C-alpha cells in the first residue's frame, strides 16, 4: 500500500512518505512527507547545502494533483537556511519548485493545459485562479531556461515587435529562421531593449549570425550595425510593399476629396442628434469603395473588383498610376534575384518622375534602405515566419488577459512557441 501511495503522489526517491490521512470536513487527502537526509538543508534557489537558520513558518502545504474529485495536499516542515549567495531562504524540497505552493507534478500539468486548453478549461479543471496559472507558467519556463540555452546555435534570426496591450505596450520578439521557434521576447520596442538581447547573446555568438531580417525600423538597423555588423540585414518585403500601399491610400484619399468638391460629389445629411455630416455621391462614392480593389493582389481580385479597377483606369489616371506603382514594387520582390534588383532600379526611376509626392518620398525612403532591400532580393529572407509567430502571440495575448505581469505572457508564449512544452507527469 505504501508503494501505491508513493506512485499516486508522484514522489521521487528523495522524499519520505510518513502518513496519509483523509480530512472529511475539508474533503481533502493530506499526505505528510519530508525530504531524505541528503536532500535536507539545501538552498531553495541554488540547491547548495547550507546551515540552518530557523524553523520558518512551521508546517506548510503544497497543492497536489487531485485524486479523482478529491483534493490532495502534501504537508511538511518548511525550515529556512542561510545560503552564502542568496542569504536566508526557504530550504529546497524535492516535490516542488522554490516559491511554489503547488507540487512539481501539479505545475507541469497546469503548464501543459495552458498551452493546449482555453482559460476557462484550465481554471475550472484545476480549481485555481488565472493569475495563479500565470505564476506557475513563469516558474516552469524559468526552470527550462536554467537548463536549456535557447540562443545556442543561432545563425539566421528575425526581429519584430508586437503590441500586447493598449497604451503603446510592445514586446520585442526574436525568432530563429532555421527552426521556426521563438527564442527571446522582452517588453519594450527600442534600442535599449534590443541591446539586452545582444548582451544575452554575447560577442562570440553574435559573430556567428549571418542573416537578420527586420521591418526596416531604424532602431533595429542601428543596433544590428553596432552588435552584428558582419550579418546581412534583410528588409521584410511585406513591410516595404506596405509602405507603397500607404502611399496608394494617400493618393486615393486625395482623389476622393477632389471628386467630392466637384458638383454633385457630396451631399449634406442629417442625423437624429441634429448634427450634419457629408456623404459621397457619384464618382466620389465609387472611389471611396475602391479601396479593397486597389489594395488586393491582382490574382486575388473578384470579378466585381476587377471591374472597379477598370473604371479607375478609365476615369482617374492619377490613382491608376499610383496603383501601378504599388504593383511594380511588389513585382520586384516577386521575381527576386538580379532580375528583381533591375526591376527595382527601374521602379525607382519611375517613382522619381511620377509626379505623385507620396511616391517620390517613398522612392527616397527606399534608397535609404536599398542595401537591406537588395539583400532581401538576393537571399530571399523575409519576416513572414515572424509575422506567423506574431499572429499566434496575439492569440496568446487574448488568452493571457488577466495576467499581472507581461513576463507571464512571455512565459506562456515561450511554452507554446519555443519548442519546450512540458510533458504531462508520468507520460
């Protein structure tokens, strides 16, 4: 029977099982345990054997995995020791992580559930709060990072930022292009944040980086030039084409406003509150509704959207020219290589004489980023993988709503996307 209880409680060889009792009032199984002599009086942080300090708060309980529908707790003494590095800390116990109120098996199960189930499912099944789940995930990831070097072997990485909360709250994320794993994330979106990544990476490993992709942000280019000047910096094609799309939309709004100023292009309309606002009519209305036809790739257009583009080409040469400029830039990234570079040179000459101020300014901007764009055309590296990871981080951000600190969100993202998901106990 003693062996059965040890197996049910997931106790290792360093733990002594003293007794098991059932509390009918609390509907709880209480298992009294203690560490073996060779596991006693060790620092809870580093595990070094240390002299005793006091008895702490007396006996303490750790929540264990439920036995069917009945709760289980492990109960033991929690003395404190004096570590020469960490000072006075609670002594280490074999069945739980330092600072936890749950057993190791319970925390591993919660971490696995957090990466595979919804928030409601995790909290109802384990009968703990969502904020406690965040603390557990943070401890599990900290233990993984203590034994695993996520930054080892990096050669090609992608850097990007993602908003995780309103009020300009961002995370800087780094993804390994070769494995597709999220290897680092930190709150912030500036040079100081990215420098912390390179400080952690170290000079030797930074020298092994061969390719770095980014979205063209100045703070990324500056830090990469400082810490990894030998690495090839590639500009993300999606973001470069997005610059052209923004310029196209600026031209569309300009043409739309011109059409509204013409006779019959605008009508005043009332509302229940007594306020008046203007509605587009005629050509202005058609231009207003042509936005998605102008934005989408030609191969994805519907028949109705193609008809809208044909109408734009007949009635607004200025807007149609802006559309062709956007598609011309996208074509350069589509063909890539030396042909892509030649197409980009022709596009820059066209943009310089297109008489559209937005695209003239875009041409000057692309010339400033020309080395990174040429590297993208030559090596075919983009931030597509990083954008895919960011999409999944956005989903995790919604799931993680309610966590007290962003570190809990980062820990959940690392468990889900970092390639080190915890296994269920006993599996």
